[in-house]
């Protein structure tokens, strides 16, 4: 091809491009009282550890196991939200958000604050993780939620309104009334209920209920609770991750495979199907799933177009929404709702598939979490009695480790082995620091000479985290040379307590053996003897 | 051979000698110690102590007591050594253990049958405790494969574990009685009674669960009584409210039963109980476990799971926990405890709630060495963080006491009982805040939402009032604690209520100055 001909081709291309003009999509739709309202709720579900550790998920390493990088999600989200003020997003897991927040420049942080205060980015659930609901202790659920909520209050001045437990494997009464209503949530949404229950609720349009989880607190701690019709993903065919296989909305008339009408028809059909099993004319589409929005633009580009063309079509009304907007819309209909009491356990997703194994899976990790929980409660008391230091050592690392361990693939025992090890390692690091707080507080409190402050207390208290394997170097001490073992015993309960303590002391190991004495051929008596 | 004359002696904060007992550390525990301590040390721990030293302590609320352990040459002055009896099969019909009101009469080895008698309240019951395992279902060749795995419990048959051992060891002393049973080569069980307690403590070591036969196994224990529990049992929700469960039944729909065991399992965080017209039988756990009542009168706990197949929910690993210490790899052994007690109907809640608190918050031990006997006179041997004359009401727990970064204190108080749970304790109760903070002056108390991110009043103001079908405009009234009067500073708590407060103290300038020096 000659030079002249080449120029000709370039000119021709330029003419063609000039014909397809920049398209402005109308994404401003609000609620339309006369139509089915399809609330598109863009979200990502970011497990605080499962197949990869929490840090691997954050930075996007170990991708041969799972291509997942939370940094990509949050990095790509901000420009996508700034591109159109009607776009909305919810973010849930504060363990990830806090990691990302600490990495951002002041400028980025100030932009994030703007999209939060405008309501484009809304924090929901807001705990450090989406805790499991079967195996955590309620004190751990409260602590991990508090940790996330107080951060959001301090940094953004916001209080999450919505409970979002979309993945945990069944749902507890305590979650509904305590970690829902008593936290101040206006509603609570989840994805997993028994398959038989779900069939009936769809038929009766009772997926959405008023849940009274506590017999004692009754209606004073009730909450609007919605189970999703299938799962926490979009309707089939509306996945728009970079590598997803759903048909993208192709609305460029100059390109092949234009499909706007097909996509609008698909959308309307899916909306009507869901509206048929839902009370009121509001339905929610959870637009996202595990670790999605790694390139947020692909989702928003397609949702922009869907909202534009579906509303132009006019059979249903599509809008960018959040669970808060959805809840307010439901509330505004002034309907009354079916009552739900007790809980949603056990969970089966089909016949012969009861998710009741995880109630016991990894029983040693479950014990470690529980014993650390009790220790954290005691350590905070002692930290207060001595006076908390914001510098280290303090109990913050243990708080963080315990919070993450409540995740629905952590204490549940449903993570890969290397991830279970990571949770245990974090607990161990957190414990080691809290142990120092406890030791120095006890040294301070036992030091009677100082009435204020404890700068000069010198007692070096040792503790025995390995007492469960009968290993306690601190008590296995040689008392043969006039030494005494001092045992300080702390009770974190609000009552005086009588109890039996036990630990292994160590005296003359080389001299003590057991002698066996047979009496009447029946009893065998052992005696302490010296060789 | 000479008997050792040197004894261990324990003294309390006031210098009084107190009773103590030496309990032998048996082989099962020595093995655990040697293997797992090596994981921490890289080598075997030096020598193995022969005994546990056990003694009764009395510790004030939110406080500590100090005890000294020393040696004495005076014969007979120190700890009581436990008597050890070994019973062979068929040698004796039964043996009684229990130094206090609770007595267990255990049948001859293998010792399955237990007669339980509480001499104080005259509750008597026969108990039969055993182990079994389920083999994990292998669905590899099915059309819709569903194996038993980390998430899903799908048993393929249940197999009783018969005690292979012909003997049973009984350990007796003034404080503790223990019955040791080596159930098989990989299950060891200690049944323990404390003189002053009216419950049975069962400590198990389960594992390594053998898999050489190619089958994954899920190990459970069953405790059978004669209670006519009529398919009904109660399990806690996250350690809080108890929920009624009925075997093979759901309140919300007509259950189609396809898994008669797995489909009746529920999460146990605090405990499980059954009852009939006369008695209630409660089991409390030291960690979350699966539990159920598969037949009337019985309670079952799933203790450990070792499986060889993935259950197709994404984790793509078998739940086959294996520990390697240096080059020595073994299936994970799990040691744990559960506790049971039988009460007259209506009497069990008090134990479940108050002892449940003790399980969650075990006593914290700290050790120091001291030359000579100066400690008690040179240190504060006993302390309580709250007013010495005060203790929380029996139905209240302090679930958070935490100083925040800004110096305010986060306080949570929880009523421990549901309405109707206990005839005495399921009532409105009061906590005096002034008594919780002796020596400090409370400047301001702000009631917060549970997660302490907004004022309670603000939260209540904007709460949406939803309506329930059939009770339009008439949400039933619920009684709750009233607002805290800033002068009286008393917190009222209604049954199951948890209240959260931020507390500001009047600033003590000396403390503030000291703190800033320390922090600097």
C-alpha cells in the first residue's frame, strides 16, 4: 500500500468515527410509584480470608488460588463514582477498607469523604468483617462490630443503617435483634436460608419479614429482614466483571451485535419474575458478588446503559440504589409484614446438604478464638485499671485479630489450612502484646508502694497460655532453695468467685518417681517416692 | 527407697495455709505435652512434672487474690497426694466418686453406666455416656456429588466406639475426684468432680482420628438419661437466648426429612438442654460445637471432624487437619471440656447462666518468683476494681469495660436471663455505677447504641416502626430499663437487655499529668 492510499484510509476512518457520537446516559431515575422499581445495588463481597489470607486478598497476591485483589476494587471504584454522580456503591468489610484507607493520600481521602457524605458511597454492616452467625459468641460479634462502627463514626461521622449478612450459612436470632435492632439498623438482608423454607416463602411472598429474635425484648428489638430470592449475585445474565460471560449492552449502531432490545427484554423479564414473589413494587438486584468490581467501570458502564434504555422502554423503572434507599421505599409503602420469630438454622442449600458440619469444623481454632475472647475481656479491664496507653503495648492488636477471626470463613473452620494458620498467628501476636498489658497492670496493682502510676513496679509476671498442653514454664519452677512461687489470680467477673485452679509445679524432677503398690490384687496405689 | 519428705504448701493472701491436692499427670497428657510443646520450643521440654497442683481460691469481683506456693520439710504439712485406684474389668461392681454433694456411681469397666445423685437437692438420674463416629459420605460417584466436608455434615452410617480398655483409673483427693478412661487408642476421657461444685466436668482428648482405613470420621459423644424429652431440646443463640428445637420439625414449614441426624444438628455456643415433667439436663461447652438430641433423653455433641474429601463449596481442600512438629506429622488431637448437670425442672437456668460466665471467663493466672516470705507484706495481695462492699446482681454480667483512645470508658452491662427463664432472676435489676468506679467521680454518662457509634436516644428517635400482619397499630409493649438519672447513676436492666454507656470521669490532674509522661 502506497503512502497516499494509507492517508485515504485514515481519513475514511476519521469520518466513520465522527458519525458515532458521545452518548449521554440518563442514570438519574428515582422511584416511580406506578411501576416495578428495580433497585440496582452495586456491591462487592470481600471475604476477610477464605482461600487466601486477608492480606493476600487485599494486595492481590497468591492469585493462582483465586484472582482477587481488594485494592483493585477500591482503587477503581473512586473514578467510577466520580464519573457520574448518580452511581452508587456500598462497602461492607472494614478490615479491608481500613487497610486501603491507611494507604491513601490526603487528597484521595478528602475525595472519599465527599462521595461518602453525598451518599454515593455508603458503608453498610460496617463491622471489621461479615461475621458468622452460628459459632461466634455474642460478645465477639459486638466487639468486632463496634471496632468497625467507631472507625466510621470517627473518620466519616456516619452510622451504618443496614445489616448485610449476605453470605453466612444460616442466620441467628441474636444477629437479628442484638446485632441488628440494638445496633440501630433499619433492616437486615441475607442470602442463605433453607431451600425448603425458601420455596415456601417465595410462594407466599414472605421472603421479607419483621423478625423478632428475642422473646424477652419482642417488638422493641424487631427488624425488617429480607432473604434474597436466590443468592447475593445479579440475576443470571447480568454479570459485568471484565472476564464475565454475560452479554454486555452493545448500543453502538455502527458496530455489529447491537443488542439493546434483547437486553432490555431480559431485564424486564427478570424484574417481573422477581416482582411476582415480592411484596410491594420494589425489588432489589444485588449487582456484584465475591471480589467483583476489580475494574469497576465495566459494571457501571453496563448499568448506566441498562438504566437508560430500560427506563426509555418504560415497562419497569430501573435506578441506582442502596439497601438504605430500598428500605426507605419499602417503609414508605406502609404495608404490614409477616412475623418471623426464632432463627434460620440449620441451613441446607439442597437435599442432603446440611451446613451443620461447620458448627464443629476446626474445633481447636474455635477454642483458641473463645479463650482469646475471654482473655481480651479481662485484659481490657486490667488495661483500664492501670490506665490505657495509646502507645504500645496495648490490647488493640488482639482486638483486631479477634475481629477478623469472627469472619464467616474463619472461626467457622471453612477456610483453607494456610488461612486457618494465618488467623491463629494473628491471635497469637495479639495475645503476646495483650499479655504484656496484663502483666504490667498486675505488677502495677500489686505494687502497694505506688498509689498513683506504676512506673517503678518491677515484678515480671509470667502467664501460661499453654496450660492446656500441661506446659507452664512459669509454674514449673524449682522451689528447693527457699524460693516461693507467687500466684496472682485475676477474676474478670463482677462477682466474688470460688474456684479450683491447677497448674504443674516442678519439684526435684530427678528424685520423684511413681511407685505402684498392689493392694489385694485390686487396687494399685501410687506413691510419691524418692530414689 | 525413701519417701520424699519435702512437700508443697500453699498459703493464701492472709498467710493461712490452705488445702491443696496433687493430681498425677497421666501418660495421655504427657504425650500431648511432649508433642505439642516441641512445636513451640523446637525440642522436647526438659523434664515432665509429675503432678498438677490444685487448690481452691477465692477471688473478689474484677480483682485478684495472691497465693504463695512453697516447700516445707514438715512431714504431712503440705499438699494431699491423690489416691490412685486401678479397676480391672469384673473386679468390682461399681465405684463411687465425689467428695461433695454430687456423687457418681460408675459401673465396672468400661464404665459406661453412671448413677448420678445430688445429695443436696436429691436429684437422681442414671446416665450412660459413650462415643461414636460417623463416616463421612463419599459422593464422588453420585450424579449430584455431595461429600461430607468442612461445611456440610453428611454422615454415611454411625459406628459406636466400644471401649477397648479393660481398666479404669480412679483418682481421689480432698478437692478433686477423677475417673480416667482410655476409651481406645485415640480417645482419652477424664470425668472430674470438684468437692464444692454440683456439675460433672468431662475432659476429652480425641485424636489423631485414624484415617488409614480410607474413611473420614466425625466423632461424637452421646450422653443418655431417662428424661422423657418428647423430641424437644433447647440450644442457645450465640451464647444468649435459648431457642426451642423439635426433632424433625420446623416451625416455618413442613419439613421433608432427608438427613435425620445432620438436619437436626444446631450450633451450640453456650449450651444445650432437655427437660421433662420433673427434671432438666443441661450440657455446657467450652467452645462452639454442633449438638442435638437425636433420641429422647439424649444429648449429642460433635467433638471433632477429620475428613478426606472436599464438599464442593469452594474451599477445595479436605478438612484433614494435620500437625507437623519437625518431621513428625500427625492428625490434630483435640482436647476440650464439656460440663453437665441435672436439676429439678426450672432450676437449671441459674447454673447455665452463672457457670456459663465462668467458662467464658476462666480465672487468669500470673506467676512470679520471690526469694523468702516478703511478698505479702511488701505488696498488695488482694484487689477489687469495684467497691469492696459491692458485687453485680446475680443476673447481670459486665461484658465490656474498656478505656477508649480519648480516655472515655466504654461500659456494657448485660442481663443474663430471659423472661420466665428463672423464677427469681428473670426480673428487672439495677446496677449502681458509682460502686463500679470507686475512687473516681463520674462526670457524664451517655447511653449509646450497642456498637457505641450514636446516642441511644438519637437512635430510638429515628427508628422505623414496622407493622406486623395481624397486629396493625398495636405493637405489643415491652418493658425496658428506664433512663439513667445523672444523680442516682443507677442502671436498670430488663430481662435480656444489654445497655451500652460512654462514661466520662472528672479529670484527676495528677493522673493526667502522669499519663502524659508515660505516653510521651
